[in-house]
C-alpha cells in the first residue's frame, strides 16, 4: 500500500474539509470581489485556491480561471512573463485553431508563440520589446484580458499567489499603482492576492500610503479544526489497512498544534512506522524523526539571526506564559526593553513569531527543536 499522506499540494481525495472556506471563496468570486488571503506558509492556501478554481471551472461555464505563482519574480519582465502566460493558459482550456487565433490578438505588443507537445498540452513563449515601459506592458496585459472578457461576455478570477514578492522589485510602487487602477475598474474580474509573508502583504493593503490600501477584503486562512483533520487522518489509515484511534489522531494533530503541513508530515511518518495499529510510542518516535528531518532548515534560519533575536526566541520557548516585558522575561533574556522591542519587530517581519494572547513561535516544530536544543545545553 502507498502512503496516503502527502506533503505536496493536496487535491482530490487527499484534500481535507475546508468546506466553509470553499463556499466563502466561491461567493467572493461569483460577486467579482477582490480578496487577500493570508496565513503562515504551508497552511493550505495554494491547495485551497486550486481546489476552488478547479471546482469553478467545472461549475461555471462562463468563468475563466487564471492562476499565477509570483514567488520566483525577480524583475518586472518576469512579472510580465508570468502574468501573460497565466492569462493565456487560463483562456486556453484546450488548444485548437480558434484558441490560437484568440490569443494571437489578445495583447497589442506582446506576441505569444505556442509549442504544442505530443500529449496535447502546450507551452508558451513570448516576444515583446524588452525596453518597453512597465506601464505599457502591464496595461497591455490587463486591458487585453479585460477586453477579451467583455467581448465574449465572460467573467474571470485572477489569482496571484505569493503576491507580496512584487515588493522586492525596484519598480514595485509603480507596479502596485498601475495594478490598483485596473483591479478597481474591472467589474467582471475577481482578483485574489495570496501570501505567506503576512506582515508585508497586509502592509500593502492596510497602509494608507500604499496603492492597494482598502482595495480588497482581508481573509485569514486558519488551521483546519481538530475534529475535521482527525477524521481525515483516521480515514486515511483505514483506507490503507491500518488503524488509528480518535485519541491518537488528536494527539498527532495537537503535537504539531494543528499546523496543516506538519499534521500531514507527522501522519505520514507515523504511517511508515506502523504495521497495523498506531500506538503512542510510534507517534513519539515519529515526532523525533520529524524534528530531525526539519533540523537543517531551522539551523539555517538560526545562523542568520542576530544575538537579540536568538535570545528572544529562546526565552519565548522557555517562559511561554510570561509577558515579554515582565521582570522574569527581561531577566532570563538578558535584553533591555528596547532590545526586546527591536527583536519582536524583526521576528514578526520574518514571520518567525506571532501574537495570540502571548507571543509564540509561528512554527510549532521549530519550537520543539529549539526546546530540545536548549535542554541539551
Ligand atoms: N485541505 C487540506 N487537507 C489536507 N492537507 C492539507 C490541506 N491543506 C494543506 N494541507 C497540508 O499542508 C501542506 C501545505 O499546503 P499548501 O497549499 O502548499 O500551503 P500554502 O500555500 O499555504 O503554503 C500540504 O502539502 C498538505 O500537506
Ligand atoms: Mg502556497
């Protein structure tokens, strides 16, 4: 039997619940609203939106679904490339003569060339004047899409994943300004801005001085609730001839604080170690394997932190119940109030900590790793 748990994008049977979110996101799209979806990385944003797009492209014949992952952009030409290719792919559900004709006239200054592969899928390459201004290229893309939608009496949803990455481009303010103009005037298109670097993304939409200020709904993607995720875990074991009790499924979930990626990863390791029936001993063994698997990543993050950030994180792990400006916290960390303030600011920017009632590490496995390291010293 094959391991039923996955740490890649989840789809089909592997996709667990999120019924409420699916319904809400579909409603936004049907109303052509603009939405920001934010959460820490690996919470399931991409899996969720892909599922919604897949469902909708079956349910809504007049809706075009467009998805672009902007994580790798490093120049405005990249952005032009990713956006126009995503639009072409969204329009071209199937490649036929009329599709080729359609996309030939889609943009004014950007000319796409298709290469059709033996399996019927296609790849696109673009030619355009590389010294064309960013205004010209972006307006070509956004107007091209909008005119197409209007002329065919269609609607569209455009998803821009890891959208905050455009802030790393030197022309970012200009790009945001141009885009804001289009998203506001495109009444039959719903724009989704998704991101894992929450501080940066939210700042783009909540800072008065930024072009996207108040342009979209803010939608926080939370964890999958324990009872739902547990049901999925139990079902996955059953499907593959093994058993996991409700209590032990809850234990898997809680050990990694319900963090979706780690729930899957820990379940996957537990599955590998289990012959027939999951036990508590197996789960602890699996947790140890999980921490060791992630260790290199955490060490990498750690060596890039300054000494106050390190001191702050260690103290948050040790004194999780103390307020950060308490006497105990200040004493244990060896930091001044100013030092604590500075560390908090930079660690939040890096998404390494978040605030609930008190501050805590965003990544629950990093917390386990760090407390193990502290105890070994
Ligand atoms: N609905 C879900 N059901 C089961 N597992 C999920 C679900 N959503 C996320 N996961 C787990 O979390 C991991 C990260 O999901 P992903 O969609 O890439 O997150 P993000 O886009 O927020 O970084 C997936 O590989 C999977 O293991
Ligand atoms: Mg993602």
